[in-house]
């Protein structure tokens, strides 16, 4: 963040403290000294989310650079003082002048301490003043608080601010205060009525081509309070109008600061590197994303759902952050009621406010970098992507090279021919990089984090992703569960009734490293598609894994197959273990099928291109230790009966082992995105298979008089237990009591 030039040790220390405080806030760590000291002294400290890495919310490299610069400035001031005339006079000057110099030195120290104390008190008073202004219901105070807060943000970002209050009858009958924020390229006017009502946010650029009302609506949405429509106008004197603010009245200053910072960063780059039009390059990326969207919509005959799930995604401009963005993923639940026709119309019209779907998005902007890693287009070139005509004719450009993107075409992509891009030459002196901001942040495996870090080609960024192996960090699985990580089992019930199947999930505690990714630096727009494919696979993995652990804690009891014996109507419990040997590619779901008495393993593979899961049932083995006997009549045990059934299968034509086609399993999982529903479906199918098996073996059971009564009771018990499980129905969840 740009700051005023500090000249004293105290000023540098205050700026250093502000750097640390801001970073801790972004990392969601304690900024309170007492709390931090207490945490450091714990033998078992609170486990931390994995955000302390180069792709976290803080630019670690830039933070290190600024920290070193502050320390170096402090050392330089101390060194100059040590070499200065006052220090020399105190230690080696004339003996007659030494007492006077020592007295003068003492006075300087006292003044410095007094100044530091006054500065601390001033900062505390200002903080209290801001808190009181934010809590006030008075419109004038609200106005001062709003404009004052925005002014402090803007000046901290290196922008100039001007304030004026005038009467604007064409806008409002009340006095209007206008805050003008100016930079090299941008000018932002914020108009606020004396009641505290935000009237308008206007953003102007030096080049009118960048004008867009959507960015103005975005910034206004951040600053508009919830009470803006509660104005009460007194008929006799309209100038006495008041705004009754709600108790929870608030403005999203944090988001506004983030958006203002994105604009200020581009503006500062424009001032620092005047030969490059950074706003033009960001706009060129927006043009390219829309062109890719147009091509894919044309190929799919306007199938927006396919473009969204398998293509480059849905482009939006000035949606979450100023600049272009891509919506690349959403859960099945969030897409359940989507009207794709209406969404297509909203996207084509650029009506961001009509899109209410909680998409996962990548917003593209720029940030300061430690070294040059990106190339920039000249103002004469409107996009990085070659047009369809240029693809056939253009072979070279004077300001870079042309790249054929083979990764844009594969068995899982929509496009039929490789894309061709302009790759501009990078300027070694330009310390700026493109960055994709994730909304919301995504939990990824360490392997995916390294692949995303490698996109930036910045020295050491990829290597540092795997540095920490601190056992205090949450594993990938623990981060996804987001509950009590010491919990042993989670219960999910999808049917009602006393004979419902209760699925008890637990996960393999083998530690898989994970990271929470906030931002992804990259060097070229073509790499964004690679990011979306990696993130789609990871989010599909996250969704499937989390579907197993979203219910209540289990009390630890186990009933298993004994619950389907004659005379026992209690619900059936199935213990299920989820393993993740290769996240985010593979999930293994293992359980003992109570109907077939076999150990089953469902292998879920998630495609790296589309993020679509596929399932297959691995070979299952008979559970040999179950049911040594049935009933009290001393008849044939279940093991013997199973062996006899296997012998009979050759004559009945029934398969000896329960199997399900992989295509059916895959269809069920893709429709639901839910592992418990898949397990429920498999159990229902296995129950139906068991009933059919016993039906075909009826003749053999009739000749076995001693075992037939036991088997008949067994089948009846199975039917009672599965009365509800065999019915199709909605997803029902039961909370443990």
C-alpha cells in the first residue's frame, strides 16, 4: 500500500505496525498483543487455517519487501544519528560543551517520547470517534463518517481527495457533499445527501472507452447503507427531511476498499510505467473472455449449462471486483432452479444485478510483483486472442510471439480447434503481474496448490507451497469438514421410520496437506482456463467429500447386521469409511453391505478436464465371520447356507455376487453430487438382488426343511427392515436426539 514518506523512526515503526496489523487481519489471526502472547505460550495452540502461503490473501513477497525497506530505513536513521555531530559531541567533543549537549540530547529524547505518547492518544481518540460516528443515527454525522472513511482509504492508496458541499436543486433539495478522488487515469465522484443518503458514485477515465456504469453500481452498492429508502420528508419544509437509520445500519467499507484498491493499483502502475496502458490490457482480457464465450455458445447451440460446466465459463464484467471475471463452478443444489434461458439473456445484456446464483468466480486484476513476469499489449491491439480470420493468416507480431494453445482442445473441451494467442514481450523493469482473485476462496490439496503456483513462473513461489509440515495445521479433510475435528463419526439418515438405514461416516485420518487459496498470479490470459479446470476438479472433490460429513455426531454404538434378525425392528446402521488416497482425483468409499454380507468399495474418480465424477464398484469379498448361526433351533449356520446358495446359483442362472454397472453408479452420483445418496441406492439395489436370489432358489430351500423356516424368517425380517429403504423419495435428514 502506498504511504506517505516517513522521516522519523517513530513514523517508520507506526507504518511497520500497520503492515503487520493489516496482514494479520487478512490472515484472520489475532491482532491483539495479549491474545497473541497467550496463543504463543500454549502447549497445544488453536489449529490454524492454511492461509500462510504465497497464494493466500497476503502478497507474502511484497510484504517481505516492504518489511525489509522499513527496517532498512530505521537502521539508516539510527546510523546517521550515530555518525552525526550531536552523537560525536556527546562522546568526543570539547569537555566544556559536553554537559550542554547531554542536556540537549535528554530534551530531544523526552520530546520524542512525548510525541509518541500524543500520537498514540490521537490514534485512539480517532478510532473512538469513528466508532461513535458509525453508531450515530444523525444524518449529518453519518455523512461525515462516510466521506471521512472513504477519504482516509483513498489517501492511503496514494490518491488525491477534494471535498465540497453545495446546493444541487437538480439532484436534491438538501445540501449535497461531494468527495472527488483523483488519480492519473481515474476520477471518482461520490455524492452524499445531508441525511447520509448516498446519491451517486461516478467513475470517469481519461479514455472514455473504459466507461462502464456497472463499476459505478458496484461501488455504490458497497457504500449504500440498508436504510437508504427510509427517508421521511416533512411536507411544510422539505429541507427538514431526515433519514431514520436502522440499528444495524452499516456499509461494506472492507469490500469498497478492496475494489478501490484494484482501481488505484492500475492507476499507480499507469503513473509509474507511462508507456503501458494497463487499463487497456485489463479491458483486452475482458474482450477475449467474451469472445471465447461467444464461440462456445455458437458451437453448443447456446447451451449455457454446457459452456459453464465444460467450457471457459461465463464472463462477467465488474461483478465481484472491478474488471473481468469468469464464473466457472456452482453446486448442483445452487443450479437446481436456474432458468438457463433467463441467465443467458442476463449475461448477454451484462445485467449483473439480475444474476443471484452463488457462482464460484475468478476476478482478474493486477498487483505489484517482485519481478517482471507478464507481457502487455500495445494500445493498437484489442485482444490477446487471435480472431478466427487472424488464426489463418497471422503468423507473427512485432511486439511478441504467437502461441498455439494445444490445451484448449481435448476430448473434454468444447472448442474443436486449438486457440492461438498473442504473447507480448515482457518488460524487465515492470514489476507488475496479473492475478486471479477467487470468490470465494477454495480449499485445495497441496498438489493442486503447487500446480496453481507454477503458473506465475515467479522464482520460489512453487517451491514454498510445500514448506510447512507443521502438525498444528489442519489437514485437507479437516478443513473441508469444518466441524469438530476430533469427532469420530457422522450420521446421515435419508429415510424416515424405525427401519431406516443410518449411515455412519468416518474418514481416514492419514494427513493430506491442504491450502486455502485466495489468489492466483499468472502470466497470460490463456492460463485462466487451466485454473478453472483444476479448481473444478477440486471443488467436485470437496463437494463429494463434504456430503459425507454434514450431520450430527454419532454416540459410538454399533448394531450392523444383527438389526435385521427376526423380531428386531430397530433401524439398520452401516459404518462407512471414506479414504482419499489421491486428492482431488480419487475417493474410496468402503462399507460392509448388510444384505449381501460383502465388503464393498466404491471408487470415485474425478475427471481433471471437466470435474465430472465416475464410479465403479470394485470386487467385493464375502464377510466370513458373520452369522455363525441363525435362531435357537440349532439349524444350519449362515456360512453353510451361503455356501449352499453359491452352489445353487449355477442351476438358477443368478449371478453369484452382487454387481452394479459403473454407468448406473456414475449416473446416480452425477445427478445428486452426494455420496450418502449413492450408498443408499447401492443398498437398495443389493436388497432387491437378495430378494430375487432367494426367489430363484425357492425350490432348493423347500427341500431343506430344517433351514427353510430360518430362511423364511430371515427374508421377512429383511423385507420389514427395508420397507422404507425400498421406496423412492426425497432426501430426508434426521437430527440425533
